C-alpha cells in the first residue's frame, strides 16, 4: 500500500506545473544569513506553538473545568500559584514513584540493548526533571498560556534532550518515560478542575521531551527564507495535530480489540499517547527533510521504537498501519510541490518499519 501511494503521488505530481513560492518574502530582498537563521527558528517555534490553540485550548463545554464549581478559584492567579506550589511539594515523591515504574518497564530492555547505565543516573535525571518542572510551574503560576509556554521552554528541553542523546540517543527513551510518568503521578494530587487546566501544560512538556522540536528549529536555521524545503515544513506543521488525530482514530477503528501496556486504543490515556507518537513520527520526518538526511531516524527514532514499543504493547503491524495512513493524510492535505519534498523520506521511513524488516528480526 505504501509503495502504491508513493508511485501514485509521483505520477500525479508529474502532471502539475511546479510553482515557485516565497512565503517569507521576495528572495531578492532576503535578510542576512544570521537574520534569516533567527527568523526561521522563530517561525517554526511560533507555528508549533499556534497549534495548541486547537489541540489543547479547544472549547469543550463538557470538560470538568467548564462545569467545576470552583472554576474562578482554579483559574485565578492565586489558584494557579496554589496548584503550582502543590505540584512542587509533591515533585520529589512523584519523581521517585515514576523512576520505579520506568525501571520496571524498561530496566531489562536497557540492559538487553547494552545502553550504558551511567547515562541513566537517577539523581541526575531527577535534577533535570525538577528544573524543567520548576520552569514550567513558574510560567503556569504567572498565567502563561500553553502556546506561549511552548516557546519559553523549548531551549531548556532541547538542552536536556541533547545531554542524553549526544552519547547514546537511546538514553532519551528512559528519560522521557520517567518524565512522562512523573507528570502522570503529579496529576493524582490535583482536583478535576486543576487537572483540566494543567494537562495542556503537561502535554507541552511531553511533546518537547519526546519530540525533537529543538533539533528541527535548529535545522530550519540552516535554510534561507526562500527555501522550498523550509516552506514545505512551514505548511506541514500547522496540520500535524489534525493529521495525528485522524490517524489515531483510524488506527483505533481498525484495531478495536488491541490492548497496549496502558489499555485499549480507545481509552483516553492511550489515545493521547497515540496522537503524540503520530506527531513524533511527523516531526522526525520534518527533521529528515530539513537536514536532508535520514540519520535522525536511523540513530534515534528506530532504535527507540525497537526498545520501547514491544514493552508498551505496540505491535509493528500498528506502526506500519500508522505510517500508511500518515502518508495518505499528507497526500490529501499538502500541495503537490510540498508532498514531493516529503515523499523520498516518507518512503524510506515506511520501508524501515516494513514487515519485511521485522519478519527478518523475528519480531
């Protein structure tokens, strides 16, 4: 199916006249390279932040926050500060509980994959986790929106990701799971109204820990403003969440009885994680396009999936199905010119996770 999509897309694009687009201005009046780099990094960061307007700030009248009697208290400056203080007070305990859960889930896999245990030092990871939560909670207490938070914390999360991936990229799998479980544990100390208000911020943090957003921003800085590659990524970013939601729904509908480590695909927690993972694959695809290289998938995404997915109850059939649907969603959403830019990397990504590869590995 993936091969038929690729061949069809290629044929369709050959019948279109190529259009030259300069969405960030006339190339003849392009700014200097340093200004261009800063502009492109800022542009992608803002585009990613804007998607939260739809994905985490949607108006759901049935949400606990909308119907809670203490809505005013929860959303007030004082209420936000109290929530932040409560979470900070319980952060150490939540981190310890998360470490136990992560070790049970992944400890054996780290040893099986021969990941250096020095790279997953619990005290160091706890300190980094605390720093990231402190920065986020400070912003939360000051009424910073999730959209704004995405821009504010990007560099901090990028530094932590780089710290744990510069030696062995697989180490980020353990760190991200520990970070994710810490956030889940913290939710148990909050009221329904507080949970609803805090969850979008937790999603921002999860996104930045799991997804190589900062690497994508930096790669964008290497492109001139009139780059068709940069333009394609800029056109793609705003619809990534919409595609992820659609892919998640289709995979769930096609596999109604599939149960993962955390529950059935239709359950809220699993659905949110599925959407995040689909977004993650799409951002890695953007990174490949921006870097003109598949190494981020070869060295990071693929090894992480091999290490994590079997333990999480995610089958390779589900991954292959997800990638095929992503391909069709992109084909239906992007222009022929933009799709032609993504197509070679989408094909490689699909082939890397093909049944042929995992059948050979006995997976």
